[in-house]
């Protein structure tokens, strides 16, 4: 039956709807009041309607949305609660012709939660009326929030609203920058090594474990506050400010604002993360959640609860736990020195290097190390020794190759350099990934001009043809010119012309004519990985100042059969 045949029955039951507008008398229509909800049914039709037909009623939007009770939201996931959180729960009686009565609104396991109701129960709900309950969740109470707000209407089952979250405590104590802040990044790698020292490396952590260590000088009320906070809540999760990424607000921010003018570039801000606003003392602190990050501002998910003057400290925040009880040194009856180490309990990701020069599938660590301190280097061999403790030991070198190791030290100034070095650390991923490391030394000296189409280089004789034998680690070159150009080439042959000169054949021409005076340095290029899973960054000041970090890079063997492909990593 076409739906047009039911058109007169949809509204008033009269045949001519447009000349007789329907007037609702408050009673449910036959379609809404009959059962079952779907399928064939009988509807009483007035006698004056001549066209009477049988059919099946089609469920529409009104049947799904009206004539029921709506509670929004049904789940309140508060995430990390580090300050008072305000939320609203709306209850709507969607019955069009039925008044309801709320007999109870009970909060179970609601320690530390304040519920503000629109009235005392029993609470009447007129048809199509809505009421709002305000929920305030504070930082005092159990560490894990697992509460339930149940709405009980007469004649209906309970309607639960689940409230979840985790209470964290803001660590509001500033570090003593005279001793700096130590940051550790720790990866984990599984390495399978063949007798010929070819490796298969597999990372066991998607992001590194991250920790911070610092010393705080506290006195007066702040000393007692720290003592009581660690004594009472030392086992809880803390909202730890990332101290090196501090900045001072350039403008005053009024109460209830959501947009904070700041410089988020190269700092640890992230959407969905936390920020800390701190005044002159540890008693003036507020933690808020980030909703969006702009070029010169961040937007908070909820308005601030305090007014913050110019010069307020702004930190990005990570959730952390105390790795061990803080060590306290009493300086006087009013002052103390407290050393604390925190382990970050959330994933800390960072982009890898994206703009580095590439050579044979791996990035080139072109930046020279800081050589204000001595850099160590050495060789590692996998020797097999058979010794029956009677005759002479038998020693064998299955790989016939030495893994060259060399320290690399970075001294960083400013946020851009820190971000670049951190990207290199995340590129290496502890011991998993390999990069090309120049020795950054004058290993070879060019003694004759080289044409742009030539593939032969005459260099001072250093015994390359005799000892290196084109082994991995001593067969790739980085040629740096004084005008800033750099070339990476592989040696395919080497021969000693005499005691003074060796001739090297490279895999492709340089493309430019080169004189010996134009060469700044020719260094060996070694495919290397980190020799340790951990990296330490020593922050001497905040991110606008200086920091240091060091790594030891160890050579790995690249494939012998396919020189054009990347090394195993």
C-alpha cells in the first residue's frame, strides 16, 4: 500500500488535513499507544473516514527519540584530575504526554566528588522537561576515581552515569638550576648477531622510558608543604612540570580565559596533555588540559580558575611517579635541599630526523661533535678462543672485521638545537637503528687535482690498500669542501702507487673539479648504531640556554651482496 494512502491517518484522522488543522488534545495517538511497535496492527478509524485500509506502521524518528528518558553523558571520563573539574549531567524527560517523578539520585563511591542537584527528591519532571546536575571532582580522595551516579525514576530501572579518572598531584616546586636538571631516555633492543657480526635488531619499546632528576631548595612553608605532600601522597601520580621547557607569560591573563599567549615551538606541549601555571610560590599553581596548540598560543579545554599576572611560569606537564623516596639534606631549621627522581608514566614520542642528508638508505650525522672535551674511540672484535689449558690457545676471528666505536658529544644552545639533537636520539632508538657517522677527522689528504668526470682520487699513502681491504667501516668517504659542499662516495678499489701516494677508485664521479686546496676534510664514513640503550641530557638552564649529551656509536656491518640497499636495521 503506498504511503500516500496513510497520509490522512498520520495527523488528525480527517480526510482533508489542510482544511481541518489538527489540534492535539494531550492524548497519545493510536499509532504511539498500540503494541507491538513493529509489524501489522489495527488502528481504530473514525466512522466519517470513508477510505479505510489495512497496513503496517513504519517506525520513524519520533519513535526512537521521544517517549523515553535521556541522560547525557552516560560516561564521564575525567582523565587526569590535577585540579577541581566541573562537569554537567543533563536529564531529559522525552515523554510527550507523561509526567515522571525522580525518586532518587544516588552517588556511589563518590569520595571527593560534590554533587549539586536542581532540587530535592522526589523531583517531578513535566513532559519534555530537562534538569541539570553539576558534578565537581576535586583532587582529594582515592587515587583512582570509579564512581557511579544512579538516577531512579518511579516505574523504571536505575539509569547509571559512570565517572572515571585518576587523581594526580601537581609538583609545584622549582629546581635549583645551579645544579641543572638531568633527563634520561631509555630504549630496549633485542639484537641477534651472526658469527660474521651481521646483526638483526628489533626494538622492544615503541617509545623510550623517560625520567627527570633535579634538586629543589625549599624553605618556610614550602618546605613543610613538600614534606607533607611526599609523606601523604608520595605513592601517587604527579603532574610533573617539564622544567627545561619553562617560559614566562608576557601578558596578564584574567580569570576564566581559555587561550594563553605563549611560544609552544620546540616545547613538550601536546593536544590532550597538561600544562602547569605557577606563581611566585608553590601555593600558587593550577594545572589545565590542552585542547589546541597554535603558533603563538595554546587553548585550554576548560577556563582557568585563577587570574595569572605577567611573569607567571608556564610549563608543559607529564604524569610521573617518584622513582624512589627523595633524598633530603637539612640546611637549617627552615630550609632543606631535596633531590628527587621521577619516572614518566606516559608515552613520550618525538619526531625523528626528517631533513638529514641520506646515503645508501640511512641518514648522515653530518654535524661535528663538540670537542671541548676528549672523545674516546676504539675497536671491538668478536674473537673465538679455544683453550684446553695445556697447549697454546687457538684464537680465530670469524668476521675478520673490527667494529669501530667512537664517542659523539653534542653541546646545544637554544630550543632549535635541542629539538634537533632529540630527533637524532629518537632516530637511533637506543641500539636499534643505524646512521652514517663520519669520523670528522682528516683521515685522507688529497694530493692531486680531480676532474669532475673522474672516479680516481690520489691521496697521501696511509696504508689503506694494505690494511683496510675495503672492509665495512673504512670503504666509505665523506669529502667536505671549503665552500660547504659535501660528497659521500664508496671506495671500490685502492692501490698504492708508491710510498707516498695511494690511488682510490670511487663508485661515481663527484661532478665538480676539485683542487687539494679546496678540500676541507676527507673522513671515513662508518655505518653505526648506538652502543647503549640509554641517553642522558644534562640541562644546564632552561630550553633557551645550554645543554649537553653524549653517545658512543658502534660500527655495524652493511650487506656485502647488495651495495645499493640499506644496511640491516
